[in-house]
C-alpha cells in the first residue's frame, strides 16, 4: 500500500482507502484484519508496537534495557540539524529509536524480538539501532533463546556517516556468535528492507520469511533504474520474486505469521539449550587493543590544516591511482591470481590470490577498477563487484584460514554494483555473509582503503583486525553526491555533503574508524606508483608483525571488540 494508507494506519479514521485497489474499508474492520486489505490482500505498514502486539502473546513483552550510545557523532547539519530530526521522529513515533527490542513469548515459546519502525527516520540503521540489535543478540545468547528480527528500513543512517556503516559489521559479528552457540535466528522481512540492513542482520538469519509484497534488496529500485536507464519489471525485489530466486524461505501472510513463527521456535528446546551452556564459551569483553605502530605514520602524513574534503574525494577517484594488481606487482613475490566463485561467475571487479610479502605468505584480495584505460575500467565494472565478486573473496578467505595465511585486503570501490542481475544474484546476502565470515576468520586480517571506500561494498572487505587508510583515500556510508541529492535536495551540494560526512583520513582516524594513515607521495599515490606501494607495504608489514604472534582466540576477541565499540559512549568532538 502507498503512503496514504500507511499514514492512516498510524492515525485511524472512520474509513481507510486501499491505495492498491481503491477499496474503502471501515477502520475497525481494517484493524481486526491486521491492516490487510480484505479485497486485494495488500499489507499496510505497521508500527513497531503494532507489530509486537500482533506477534507476541498478550502481556508477555518485557522491554530490554537500553545501552548508552552516541547521538550525533558528526555534528551533522544539512538543511536542518540532525538533533532536530531525531527529536521530531521521537515525538511523532513515541519511540527513542528506530527499533524496539523486547523479551516475550510466541505461542508460549520464549523469544527475544526486535521490531524496526519505518516511521522513525525511515527505519535507518544508526549507532543506537546497531547497539540495541547487538544487545538483543547478546541477550538471546545469554538466555539461549531464539532471536526474531522484524526488519523495515531504507538503509544506513547518512547523518551518522561511516559510524552507521560500522553497525553492519557489529550486528553481523553478534549473529556469528549466535551461529557458533547454536541459537536459532529468524528474520521477518517487511516492506521495505534495503541497504545496510538488508546487507547485514536481515539476511544472516537461519530462516528468512517475508510478508506478501515486502521488498528486500541492497540497492533501491530508483538507483537500479538510474544505473540501467530502464524501468524494472513489476514485482522486482518483492517477497514473491525473492522466493522464486531462492533468496528467502517463504512468503507468509500476516494472519499466519504467529503460527509459522511458533512452529519455528519449537525447533529450539530451551531445556536442551541449557545443557549446552557449559559447552559454549561465553564471549569475553575485549580489551582496548593497543594502537598499532603504523598509526604513528599518521602524524607525519596528515596536513596540519584541515583538508578540503571534496578535493580529497577527487584525489581518491583519480583514474591513475594504483590498483590492487599494481600493488601486487610491486609488493608480492610469486603472486598467483585465483579466479572464480566456484558457483557461476568470475567477477573482474575483485581480484586475489596468494603471494609473498617480504618473504611471508599472505592472501591478497582487493577491488580492481581497471586503471586509466576506459575499456579496461568498463570490463572491471569500475571496481563495483557483483555477488560473485564477494563470493570469490569469501572463497579465498576460507582458503587462507585453511592454510593459516594472513589476509590483506585493498579497498577501492564506489560501492557494490546496483544492477538487476546483482539483485537477482543476492547482492545483499553476499555482502552480509562476508561480514559474518570476516568477523570470525581465525587468521590476521589487515585492510587498507587505497582509494574510494564506498559504503557496504567496501565494508564487505574491511572487517579486519587493523584498518588503514591511504592519506588521500575516503570512506563513507554514501557518496557525497547521493547524500546531497537526498538531504540537500541538490546534487551540486556534494562538496558540502563531503565535509559533513567527514570522509577524509584525518576524520576517520579521529573517529577511530581507522587505526592508521598510510602516507602517499607528494601530490598523491598516482604520481609515483612504486613509492606509494613501498609506503603501503611498510604499513601492512608493520601491522602483520604485530598480529602474527596472536592466537586465534585473541584475534577474534579483539576484532569483535573493535567493532562492538563503534557507537558506544561519547564520540570524539566534531572538528
């Protein structure tokens, strides 16, 4: 149903018009029917409270305690200050944030449930939402009872910049812990579920069900249509489309949800889970890891005056910057590129293989934009991977873990490819699975952002023990042009958006998103590939020298702690 009908769900009147078929329905009848049109079956959007009231046994809901987290980490202002938008959303919905987390019962079976509310800033994934979802997962882990995730979101929250992107990694790590402990996770996809939520916890569940007509995808239909210059077919990305392409388990009408969920929850026997508690190690609170040695390089690499964010974006996109294969040629002896995802594809936008870095074996994986030749850049899809690219990267990471090789990732992408074939191939799922895999990979991982670090497409190779950034590289939740078009209503405001998003190396270091800044030759890495490679090689070698002695338990504990801290407590003051 369209926004007219959804608005009526929040503010009941005598009659409700179904915007899908035009039928007038008496409001009380509409409510009794769980806000589903009796004529055409269209499902109107529910608030988080309505959703939990429908799913949980009456009187069983017990709110989970809130965890303190940052509220405006960037001091973000577009046409309005971000705190004003938050205050308005809280007043309109009566919620503190875009998710409501509770313990309760469904048909007498215990569950921890998280329901997202699209009316709260589009259900966007910010620091607070990530923290609450993670805390709910930890509650589920502690109690050994299933976790239910009810999703409704437009994606990551732009106003919190790359910190919102980190919530994808944090929640993926939390669900990985539930996997290892044998705790059931169920996702209920409601309309719409896009972006960072689709590419993290929404698609990492053991069982994924969706309401009829609910849309799920990494890229929204408008972005895809702009990319391909054509109109998408009717029903694209809907629940029925997703089931037909093997991306979800079932489409379940709202009236049948309680019964289906009750059946799922019966798979998890609380008594049996209690017996397993002693066999599953409880997650330890990670200690604050020491700052890596290479972070000192940031002091001489950084310009004492604040950089021009837009100028840095332009340098990061320079077509002559070294590519992953350029770095491999300069740094690795015996590099052997390995191809294919072993399913159906060899995505040319991701390359990787083993080689020797200063005599030590590593697995190198990175984006490949294609250099200065336009034909080659097109062949490489400008460094925008398909699902097969992420699955190839995952295959090489598993091989590295099998052989005990450290993983080095080089990140330079505008983002994951937003095309219809990528959506059919499960782009969101491929990204989410990489986040979960990297969270628990038992070998050292060093990631370096060498150019553009574009949103979830970059994060899918950046869940690492040490994350470095080249001095003229950027890392962002959304492109400055995209942010400007949405929040400023003017794509020409991209330079202003770039500054507000705090995408440059100095800001990323201040926010602790990265652990160190890799210096570049004067004028930028594109001016001297050999020197740029030598500087990057020194930084990666120093990071690996620190990490190699660590046992897998310490690696996993500290890596989890690194991402868990993002969004907690007070953020550094905005510069």
